[in-house]
C-alpha cells in the first residue's frame, strides 16, 4: 500500500482501463481473491487511521464496492473492532464476488442492518465505486449525507461514492468538513481522483494494487501524475546569457500589474534577463520594486531568441499583434487576452497550428470554453477531454488551470498536476504561472516539460505556504526556491 503524494509519478486509468486491469488480474487468480485482498487492505488502513476506534461503520452498496466493504468488515470484526455493516437489498441481485463476500460475512457471525448507526468513530464508504452511474439517491444518499456531516474520519473504498473515475465530477451529497477524509484506491489510481471535484472528495489518497502492479508499457494509461523533477544544478562557468531571455508583452491601461507579475516570476524562476513591453502608453517605464526588469517599447519585443510570454492583462490591442507574433516568436506562452483574441479566429488558430515549435496555452476554464466554443460547465464536465481536444486543435501544449490542472500535448500522454490548493484562487496567480513557464522555456526546457514543471512548482509553493502569511501573487512570484 502506498500513500500518494505530490512527488508520486504514476499512471492513471479510468473506468475502462481499470476494468481491463481487473479482468486480467482475476483471470490468473482463484475466484474472489482480489476482493479478499481489497477487504484486507481496507481493514489495515482503517486500523492504522483509527487504531482506537471503538465502533466502525461500514456502509455497503449494491455492487462489488459493497462486496469490498463486507470483506473489510469480516477482517475488522476478527481484529476485535465493533463493526456495524449497513446494507439493504436482495442478496441474489449482488454480483458474484460481492455475494460470496456476503456469505463470508454471515459465516463470520456478522449480520447486516438496513439502517445507519447513531454514532461511529470511523465510517467506511463502500456504497459505490467504479460502477456509479447516476447521482446517489434514497438510502445511499441518506447514508452519504450522514457520513459527510459527522465529525468522525471517513475512508472511501476505491472512490468516494458518486465521484466519476474518468472526469472527477462528483454527484450526491458532500459537505465541507474538518474531519479527515481518506480514499483507498484499488488496483489503479484514477484521473477523477486528481481533478475537478476529486481532490475535495478523496482527501488523502492511498493505493493498494492488490498484488497486481501494472506498468504502462503499452501506453494505455489515460493520464499520468508527473512526479517530481528537481531544478537542474548550474555549472559554475556560466553567465546570464546561459539562462535565456524572457520578454513579457501585455499590460493594457488598467492592467499593467499583470505583465509585471509575470516578469517578476520569470526573473525569480531563473531567467537570465527579463524584458517587459507594456501596451499602456502612459505606464511608467520602470518598476522601482523590481529594478532588474528592463522595460522596452512593446513593438520591439520579442527580440531574437527570447521566450515570449504574451497576453497577461493584454486587452484588445493584442489581437492586431498576434499574427506576426505567432509567425515569428520563438518559445511562446499564450495567456489571458492572447487566448481571448484567438477564440473564434480561425486564421490565427491556423497560424498557431503551423508553428514549428508548439506554444504553451494556459487557459482557465472560461478561456478554454471560449476557445472550444462551449460553456465553462462543459469544460469542467470533462477537463481531460477538453484539454486534449484543445491541444490537438491548436497543435499546442495546453495547461487547463484549476483544481488538478491538466497538461495535454499532441502525441504525448496527458498529465494532471497534483500540487496546489485553493489559496491560489487569488488574482494574478495565473500571471505568475505564465512567467514561471516562460523562464523554463528560456532555460531550454521543451514546452511540455516547462508547462508541467512550472505548474508543479507553482502548486508546491502554495502547499508549503506558511499558514499565517497571506498568499498574494506578488509574494508567489518571488518565492521560487533558490538553487543549490
Ligand atoms: N470484482 C472484483 O474482483 C473487484 C472489484 N472491486 C470493487 O468493485 C467496484 C466496482 O464494482 P461494480 O462494478 O459492481 O460497481 P459498484 O460501484 O459497486 O456499483 C454498481 C452497482 O451500483 C448500482 N448503482 C450505480 N449507481 C447507483 C446509484 N446512483 N444509486 C443506486 N445504485 C447505483 C448499479 O446498479 P445499475 O446502475 O446497474 O442498476 C450496480 O448495482 C470497484 O469500485 C471496487 O470497489 C475491487 O475490489 C477490485 C476487485
Ligand atoms: N483550488 C485550486 N487548486 C489548485 N490550483 C488552483 C486553485 N485555484 C486556483 N488555482 C491556480 O491558480 C491560478 C489562477 O490562474 P487564473 O485563473 O488565470 O488567475 P489570474 O488571471 O487572476 O492570474 C492557476 O494556476 C490555477 O490552477
Ligand atoms: K465508495
């Protein structure tokens, strides 16, 4: 069993992929082996999470997720825990693994009750897993509501009931709670556990591969957790020219702060030199708080070889500049108003598509919706699919921001960034991310690596942010850790 952290590098499989893994594993094992292993894993984690629990509530559903719950209850009872198993239904309607588990439960002297207990020290949600097909209702919704409203810790089996393994869209009751939440994923990790509603519903994630570790030799995983890549150490005999130039273009009247945030972030993330071209003719030509930044007339940027970060606070004036930039700029990040200018402009999108080196696009869900000509809700309903579609359509690396940012690139597996938290939900943090990506491009990283490493670091900084210190974009822009 493994606790999943932001450093974990692992393949993610959705419903179809996990069912394939399950079928292959079951074929070479005696009947019911996987479910028994699942029950043992759940019981072991439950005991580790709540060793002093006097009363454990196992809520079981109508399919094999419920079967996992029956098996766990047998183990917990055998270890001396007072265990209540809630289940309603017709035993003959259970799938065969779950029916066998129910028989074992009865043989162990346990019985099921059709009601929830009045109190418990740990709840185990074994209501719905991979087979969840519609919002839970009736007694399933009632039991979920009780588990989420209670102060006791909650351990979800495989998936929090009602969470879609592919998309991370959650249905059914869920309440904001201070009680610890854990999820023990079985056989595989799933994309939906890391994006959209997944993070909130799962809490701390664990993986039990049930003794069937699968590699992704055939490249069939639906996405990957990228893992951790430390910054490259620097050779001694280098100079500022060794680490590249970044040019930041944006800052229409009233929005001058955005490119300065991006430029400051690029500087602190290690770019050799950083230039800023502001679109507001009345803006000051330097920034006393960041004298390292070099301000230039915007029409002179980018110069040869500079990585360009384009769009932060750019306003509508940017649209006229985009054709030339798309044709001639080297490494390129398109953010905010550069993305808005692209939306619905087939000629611009064609130019983007034809670039020799893919650009990095960093839309938040509304910007992605504009580019895809759909609603934000449609983007959020399947973030992986939305990012993949955009990446193919624009022939670009697409970083779809939000909880569990998705990084999609043509011809490469999608990545889901596991770091970050809602303290990043503050104006300007997206500009900082764009600046981080620009700095990594300037230092020679390929667009996909620059995108995921920047997103990972951006989130990691937020995860380590001191609780008492406000997280503002300008502080974040200066927080990239110093190299050894
Ligand atoms: N077999 C094995 O070896 C292993 C299996 N494993 C475990 O099996 C789990 C998958 O099991 P599963 O396929 O039976 O699906 P599961 O999530 O239990 O639900 C399906 C049932 O729920 C019903 N249903 C759906 N939505 C509903 C709703 N809203 N409200 C009410 N009912 C609803 C649905 O009914 P239907 O929609 O068909 O009418 C069907 O009856 C997997 O997540 C893992 O925990 C692991 O131990 C590994 C080894
Ligand atoms: N709940 C969250 N979890 C993880 N990251 C988040 C969360 N909320 C916001 N972020 C991150 O914060 C940044 C916000 O960017 P964006 O929406 O473009 O803001 P702005 O335009 O104000 O800079 C993105 O990188 C996004 O992924
Ligand atoms: K569950």
